[in-house]
C-alpha cells in the first residue's frame, strides 16, 4: 500500500519540526508504506527552521528523508515577508509560490493532511 501525505508546519518551534521529522521517519520505516508520496510544507515563521545556520542538528535527518523521496516545500511569501534569501536555506528545499496554495493542491490531489 502507498500513502499520499502532506505534513504542515507553520510555527518556529524545533519541537514541532522534530515531531514532523519523526512522524515521517516512522512512516517511511513502515513496510505498508512502500512507494508513498510524502511532502512537508513549511510556511509562516517555520521557514526559519530551514535556514542553514539554524538547522545544524536536523540537517542530516532532512537530507536523509529527502534522499528517500520526501519533498520539502518552503513558502516564498513567508521567505519574502521574513527577509530570508533562498541561498540561505537548505539546498534540497523547494520554494513554492505560496504554502497555503501548495497545501490546497496536495490535498486536492488526495494527500492526507497531518499537522504535528
């Protein structure tokens, strides 16, 4: 069985990011979740968690999950509002025009919505 899932974070809180990463790791480990489509969408203040200088403790987990097919999406509107530059974010993150629109698209495409 495969799942289509979108994890959504919007708070600048390491605990929430760690919970989301743990949930994703558990999903990937489950034999029933082979070939799942997994996304994490970050908008609002949570985009700070993906700045290279702030994510030292999580960067290896994020890269490992990405290498297992997890897509990490950052909201461009949030980056602009918070004056964060793309080049200061983890390189594997994808910048989408609007996090809320990405969430709507993914849910319309059948993704389950998870808010850790």
